[in-house]
C-alpha cells in the first residue's frame, strides 16, 4: 500500500469531504518537486525555493516549534503544511493544532511522499485547506476558541509557503489576531464601564422581578415569518423608499441607534434592542414617545431606560458577572450573544424568536463612501450642535474615521472598504455566530464589509416575499400588550 493510500484512508475516516476533494484534484498550478535531504528525509521544493531544510528538515521543524515552549495547553495554528514536519513537531498532549494550507496540491504531495498516519490520527487536529480566509474562525470555534486566553493561541509559519500566498496568510493572521484580542477588549470595556454597570444594576434590581423575559418569546414565529433586522450603518439610507413594503413582509427588529431613522420614515418596529449602559445611549430612545415598539433590553442599561414610554419591555440576561447574583433569584430571562455591537444581541434575538430567515439592513461594519452612519443619526446631530470653528464637523468626522486603527478590508461586492479594528471584531463575532445558525441570513448592504456566511442579496428578492403583516400581529397577540 502506498503512502497516499494509507494516508487517505485515515483522512476519509476523519474528514470525508477533504478526502473527496483530494481524490478529485486534477489541476496542479505549482511546480512541486521532492528530493532527499542530506539526512535522508524528503524535502519539498516549490519552483526554485525549498519549503524545508535541504539538510535536516526534522531538526529544522523542531527548532521552529521550540518558540512556543513546552506548555501543554492552548491552540497552535500552523500556517503552511508543506510535508508536515512542523505539524508533527507541535503535536503535544492537551494541545490543539489547526493546520492552515492554502494549496490542496501541496497537501496531496505530502500524502504521496510521507507516511503521516500517526499525525492524521491525532484527535486534536483540524485542517483548513484552501477556500476562503474566513474558514479559520469556523475551525477555531470547534476547539472552543473563546475559552483560551490571549497568550494561549500561538502561530507558527512555514516562511516559504506564507510568502508564496502572502495575502491569504496575512488575512488569516488578521482574523485570528482580531478574535484573540476580543478578550483584551472585553477586559478593557469592563474596566472602563464596570462602575457604571454596577450602579445600573443596583438601581434596576427590581425590574428583574417585575418584567418578563424573552424566554416568553422563544420560537414565537415558529419558523414561519422572516425578520428584517435594522442596524444603523450608512447604507440604511439606500433602503428608505422600500421600508413600508419590507415591514409588510417581515417582523421588524431595530437596534436602538436606528429607531429614529425608522420612525422618521413611518415605520414603527415590532421590537427595539438596547444594550449600552451609558447615559448617552438612552438619548437614542427619546423618540419612544412616538413609538409603539416593544423594548428588549438587559437590567444593566441606564436606569431611565425603564421609564421611557413603550409598548412592552422584555429582559434578556445580562452578560455582566455581577448581574448573575441578582438574576439567580428570579425566573431565567433568556440569554443573547454579546459581540460589542448592539447588532449582535439583536441578531440573536431574531433567531431566538424563531425567524424563518433574517434580512439585515445597515450592517456595514465599515465606512462606505467614508460615511459613518445614516443621515440624521443622533451622532450627526450632536456633532452639528457642538461644532465650533476650532473643532468643526469635518474634524469630528475625520476623527471618527481615523481613531479606530483603520484599514481597508474586503467588501461584500468584491471591492475594498475602509473599516477599523473595532468593526472588524464585530464582523468576526458574526462570522463565528453564523457557523451555528441554520436559517438563511441575508445582507442588503453589498458595499459593507464581507462577512463569511452572510449572503448579500438585492432588495428585489426580499420584496418578492408574500405580505405577512397580519400573521405577525396574530403570532404576537398573546405576548404583547395592545
């Protein structure tokens, strides 16, 4: 039995789809050659460049792997598989290994060249072969990526292969670094707003016992009604003329920052999500006096939120550690995701209530046309009201674009869009969440940041859906006040 036959038999047991892809691989775009090293082990050459040492590839791999030390826990991401020497060197009890290889033909050459069955049978190994850079997050989620601290996710590179496909591996690294930094960002947020959260919790404790939780709304749509989720990005302006038609076909869920936009254009959303504990966030909800929406929020928001006029208030469980002690004394409210942006719990809420599909408007996570929000947003009005000749509106807009470590990322329509580190972290949350969602999810913002798993579609597709407004009212009638 050849090396390839032995190896592919193991892969077929572990990763059936990968085995089929390798067996059906026809095209080889690389000039790949294998020769013996001085010590006798095979080494790989791509074009004129050696992927491994021409003298002792095993020793070279062990030296490369030594940079991560001998700790047993954590995740090691190997960028560039080659003939597998580095991957073999980092396998260790209690350690998770993610192998990223852009070229399927390189993996196939490795399987033909070496007996890798021992490596392939390791239970804590995942392959990310070819495909889009975004696939790395799906692989890391399998290993419960969130449970590892920032210093427990390490990367090792095969320099020749990384240089061969530099853009691909740079994007993979950026996505890993962005997601890993989430822990540090959460810690910084807790430090910055911890005192505010604590004060809010103390003042709002009684509402935990008085107000119903979203648990009452779980699955209320029975997978029958689509949900239109409204975020506050600048592309929301492009949907203005279609809002009334959309509202006839979908249940409408808005983030708090987009509520004034909808009301200005005659749309009263069925639910509005509010998650920020700060005072200024409540100002987005001043327009509730003109609304009949149901507010969905948590007990750690600014206290006056609960005094605003609205149809109903439903609570979801706070993600703040101190809130758990308060909520243990009450009926469980229901937990939504927290991804830094209010759009994260809003999306989870749409799934929670049993949407047939989710259609998202205004989720740009970038600055299309160098715009930061829709026209007339509270941020814009506040900037106009506080501007003076020493700090004009143009300066405020410039700092909004430049203060978040900006860079150009891929847009959904294939172009490039200006985004920043904070927004790309929100995108990473959506990508990880979408891997576990089993309903269709569409974005109506083609010029927003590309998000793996989020399909972009034209508004005309949504407008072909049947009118369901009466069905929405019927399904909600037993849960909300009139």
